[in-house]
C-alpha cells in the first residue's frame, strides 16, 4: 500500500511535471539506459521502437501512474496492453532497477529545488508499488497464455500470399523450426518485428484470422495509403507489396485480451459488430465457434466502404449456408455498385450500422464483440450503454 503522505507528494509534483513534459523527456538519461539494448523494447505504446519514442512513452506512463495514484485499479486496466509487450520482450526485473535510477535523475533535473529527500523517497516508494503491479500483471498474462508454443521471437516463413480483396492480402506463416499444431485463443494477435539500422526496430501487430490448432498462422495486411509517410506505413507497404513466398519474418507468440474461449464463453446469443479490418479477429472467433459446434445464435454485422473492400466473402457465405444459427448483414457505406449480388438475399444494406438495427436483431442480454476504428467503437459503445447493455457484456478491439 502507498502511504497517504506519498500520495500527497506524488500528486503535488505531477502537476509541475506535466507542465514540463512537452520538451523535457530528452533530459532523461538515455545514455544510461542505451547500454541495456532490451530496454529499447521496454514500453511499446507507439508501435515503433526507437529511443526517443520509447523514453517519451515511458515518461508518459509514469505520469499516468502518478495521476491514478489514488485509483490504481483504473491504471492497471490501462497498462495491461503495454504489459503484453513486457512479457513478449522478456523484460527482466533488473531492467526496472535501471529505469528507477534514471527516473530519479530525470526527476532531479526537472524539479530542481523542488526535488527534496521527501520527494525522492515518495517516488521510490511509489515506483516500488508500480513494479509490483507490473510484475503481478505479467504473471497473470503468463498464466493466461500458458499454451504459448514459443517465447520471444522466432523466424516464420511466408508459405503463401493470397489476395482477399482490392485492399487486403492474407499471409500464411509457418515456423522455421517445426512446432506442431500452434495453439492460441481466437481473437488474439501476433507481433512482427522488423530490425532496421536506418529506422530502428519496428514492431507491427496483426490479428490472427484462422482457427487455432493448425501448423500455420494466417494474418491479413491492408494496403497502405499511397500518401502515408510514417515508418510503420513504410513497413506495411513492404509487407503488402514486397514480401513474397519463401521470405522469413520474426514473429512473437499470440497474445491479447480480446478473445473467445469456447470452454467458458458459450452464450445463447453472440453479436459481432465489425467495421473494416476488424473482421479479422472476429472471423477467427466465428470459425472457431462453429468448429466447436456451439448451439447459440450468432449475428455478424460487417461494415465496409464498398463491396470491393469486403474480405472473406465466400468464407462467410459458406458458414451461412451450412449453419442456420448464423446470420450476417453486410453494410456498404460508400457502395461502388448497387448492382452487385452476393447471394445473401436481403442481407445487404447500403448505409451504416445503426443502434435501431442492432436492437431489432438481437436481445439486450446478448454478448457483444465490437471491432473497428476508435470513433466507430465509441458510437456503438455509447449506443449499447444507453440501451442498458452492461459493460461486462461488451468486448472491444481497436484498429
């Protein structure tokens, strides 16, 4: 437990720190940390691993921790996504000690005369609690993902590359070293690592769209916009255009909190509300549901701009034809051609997914899985909340 005195000191100093943080992160002792190469991967908030972004992300997390010092349960929820990367990168406890030394130096430089022995002791106490939170959460993540087939990063070969739509490709990946059937929970993602001397190591996340217990993994890559200039978009461009069958890439084990566990999550009515590339983890879940022969009703509301961006159309059609408890509605917000027929009868709607339609097609007691861009998910979440759906019934994955 953090003492009341420590909480008061942390809260009093955090306002001063926030006023300075816009241009102060460079005073963090990067040289003192840079000799520990693995700490470059310490916190991955921005998907790109390079020193400046990493240190800034680290400091932002510490500010967030300080702001939530009296409500640490909320902080734990916010930090869990980061901790998947701690586990994946195999961050060891001694790395936290290295960060502490540099954190105290950073605070002393920024606070100046305000940095008293009481302030130093308060931050040391608070940091010890932070490390305990991180270690406990990491343990929970390891227990949840005990089935991991490998640790860290392993080389996988691109064994197939398939065009799914005008903007989406599928990559089929098999491990260089045979692992047998690869297990994961449907809905989870893998991490790809791309070392680069020019751009620094780049980390990219891709949801798995195949079902578990195969000897391969399938991910999907969206064609990047031609005007995109970010390093991450450059990597996406290389994957989409240049990566070919027979190439090798570094892959981290499947992880993530957005998943469906067929042993525990058997519900009478499941609703999947999806926009764009949010279909990929949902497809893995839906295919798993029917592989497990679940009896409950499943409704998929799948929105894309137009029919040419729609992925896995034939797969979804086959599931609809085979299983009478599965229904799918396709929404085209900017249809390219209203004359296109997908043999789905009246299940094509030109327009956006609305709460009126969700309410008319599903009971309020349903379990809702929502995947898509942030604004899309916010609108669905607000609509479901107003309708009276409990937060525990809603599951999210941002894209």
